[in-house]
């Protein structure tokens, strides 16, 4: 399902243009939605892609997971492009 992938604090920080500590503070304060999971013996924060997209929209930025952006940047988009039309070479006599 699109928008349901979990992102690390580092990925979210990069997308928002802030440091990882600020992301963790936002998560602890509840100003950014996230999920805390135990990985090994440590608790780590994760953010759903849809929640990052919502934060980007709130900031007036484009969400990362927009379908129109995906289509434009997808390597498969070229597979569906209209093929060029070739005119036969006409030699004049």
C-alpha cells in the first residue's frame, strides 16, 4: 500500500531538512506522528511515509509520495512513451 512504509529518523530528518535530534524531539512532543519499536535491545522511532507527507504539506512543501511525481521519475514511464514516427525515405527521381 502506498504511503505505509516506515522511515527511519535519519530519512525523515533528511526529507525535512532538519537534524535527527529535532526529529526525535518532534516525535516525543507529538508534533510529528511516529511509532516507537524495539530493535534489538533499543527503542527506535519510525515514521510512516504518509505522516512525513502530511508534515511536508503542513510546511507548504510537496509530499514525497505523490503519484504524479512517481510517474514522471519512474524509469518505466519511458516504456509507455509514444514511439517516434518514422517517415520512409523518399528518393526523388
